[in-house]
């Protein structure tokens, strides 16, 4: 994810939530994150527009992020 954060710097904000940090329970609950290695894509309006689990295909995710930027 850090590579994508660098690629999209200034255009997309990447936020990492440590699953073991109990202080982030409300944020995880709000986003519907229920397990580790879960990724949520939220648009500028705060709507969840994508969700992935496990290992992410960086090329496919890059396409999804580029598409989101066009909307």
C-alpha cells in the first residue's frame, strides 16, 4: 500500500488503521472492517466504493483508483 500511497500522493489519501489498536474500533466499525488484511476505498463523499480482502493485485487496484479519480 505504501507504493500506491506514493503513486497517488496529493490525489488520494491513504490511511492505515492498525487492527490491533483498540482506539480505532469506532473507525473500523464505521467502515465495516472486520478482519486484518481488509482494504476499503472511500470516495470524497465518504461512501464506500470498493472493498478487498487478503493480498491485493496492485495493478488492478491502480486501475480502480484511477477510475475513481475520473468520477
